[in-house]
C-alpha cells in the first residue's frame, strides 16, 4: 500500500525536534510514500513559522529539507486533482485533512496522519 503523507507526518519525519520523529521514522521504513502540493505547502508554511516553538527555518532550509527527504524516500508525487467541492468535510477545521483523505482515496492510497480524530476510510494513523 502506498501512503500519501499529511503535513503532520512530513513535519515529524523531516524535523528531528518533533516529539514523534522516531515513531514516524520507524513507521516509514519499507513504506512507499506519495506527496502532493497541499502537504508540501503546509510543511513549508509551518516549518518556516518562527512563532511555533522549535521551527522557524528559513525558506531555503525548509525547501532543501523537503527536497532531500523526497529524494531519499523516492517519493511519488500526485497533483491535487480533486475538485474542492467534491470533498465534504463537516466543519472548517476538517477542510484540509478531509480533502487530503479524499484525495488519497481517489488515488487508491492511504493518508498517513498523526491525527487520531480524523475519521475517514482512507486514513491510517501513524503509531
């Protein structure tokens, strides 16, 4: 099974200071991973935000880290080709996560996430 990584998993995998870094790195062994623009953009946005403790990389560092991770993991890439209105979250806080789960499902993937609250048939929580 191939896994589309959400932003939380990307942050934990790439950022050694993340509290779930070791858990995610262990889970990633032997996994085929897939990335998409929304997850990549979320990683860049959060990892460069100096108001979040432990983050605040400059943009070139964040981009280089993401590119290195993608290359080392031989990540596949899919476009965000699901129309936004074809995803049906129930609340504003679910919009992006639910979209990524729907996108994963459309492509026959599982969405790898750390969010145990995300209930969707295409979701696999990383533990």
